[in-house]
């Protein structure tokens, strides 16, 4: 894992912590349970319990007349009733029954708060998984790691044709072309360090160094020719013509004890335009009709 990957993972981790902090603040401000009785004035609650008004129930007719003034003297709980418009006001205690939160149901505020917390949690989880999946290095196989391209003997047989021409072996997992290179001609060239040559083979990155197009192989000219903007390279990726600023990039390669050609796609070697070509180019007609003027 390089410094850039560690930096991106750290940034993503800080972002997740920030989201979790916001969720904690919001949840801390939200009441767990709401008791409405605590917010009601005690005097008002006492009055509500002790007084209520309703029409007096009808009494059975006994045939006796009762004076209305007799009702005026009756009181309930020591308080006098009022007489308005000739009607009688009777008071009675009302008992309020408390219900549970499950019976009362969830409030709108609680619903919105829970929905917000779930949304933030899902967002943070998706972001964390995305960052880790994108930045975490592959432990085995795939681009960015060491790729087994096969046995050296098999690769050489596949690359070299009966007429002496060359068709590179393309390794999709490494995004690389494997081509032959005479180690005796490496002296004084950009291949002199030997890290990009192993048992007479090199691995060339498929990406054009101009704008990133995939560079196809041209069998007639025995080189790489980019159809996007006309950059051309010889068999081993050395710059020949076009707007490309340097040679095609190469990978560090090696041969293990089993005779397998290993391409380290995690180590890309860049090099400036070659002063002179180590392999002749072109060796035939070009595959593209674009003008190859140097820009």
C-alpha cells in the first residue's frame, strides 16, 4: 500500500467519523420518551381532575316538585356552582388513564429523527465500503499486483512466428504486451538497468502515454500505432513519431524458479523518448492513415 492509498483511506475514515459524530449529536438532542404530564401546570392539572361540566342526568319522576333554588345550595368538593340561563351546572371528577408509548404510537419528530439516523448510517456505510474497495490493494492477482503470464518457453513460441515476424502475447490481467528483446542490445539503452528484461522478454503497458488510449499492435509495421492521435512506437515501445511525450511505459519483470514469467504491474517504469531505436521501425506499411508529425 503506497502513500496515496493510505491518504485516501485516512480521508475516508475521517469523513465516516464526522458523519457518526453528527448522528450522535442529533440523537443526543432527541428525547427518548416524552411525558406530556411533566409539561402541564400542576394547578391546571388539578382543576382538570376535579372539575368537568355535563348535563345532569334525568331523575325519575316521583310526582314531587322540587324548587330550583334547592339546587343552588348544593355544592361539589366545597365549590359553588354557577347558574346561567336557568341551567344547572354539575361538577364531577375525571380520572385520566395513562397509556404506554406503544399504544400512543410514534410521534412525527421521532419518526423523522430515526429516518435521518438510518439514512446517515446507510450513507456512511456505503461510502466506507466504496473507499475500502477502491483503495485497498489486491492481495493476489489482477492489475496492481504480480501477474503470472505463463512459462517463458510457451510465451516465446507464441510470440515468434515461422516467418520471423513477431506477434506480441497480450496478457489481459496485466494489461500488457509481452515481446522479445535481445539483452545484448540493452547496453547504453533505456533497458540497461535490466529490471524490465527477464530471459529475453519485456512487458509493455497497453496505455498510450499521450492521452491514455489503448495502443494496438500493427503486424505489418511491427510496432504499436495509436489510432487516437497517431503516436507510433517500435516493437519494444520506444517512441518513433506523434504527440506522445515519451516511450510506452514498461513493467518490472522476473522469472521465478518454476520458469514462469512474472509481471509486476504495481511497478511501472517511465522513460523519456529514446534518442535512437534499439529495434528497427517501421518494418512495413503503417496501420493508420493519420499524419505522424511531432507536436
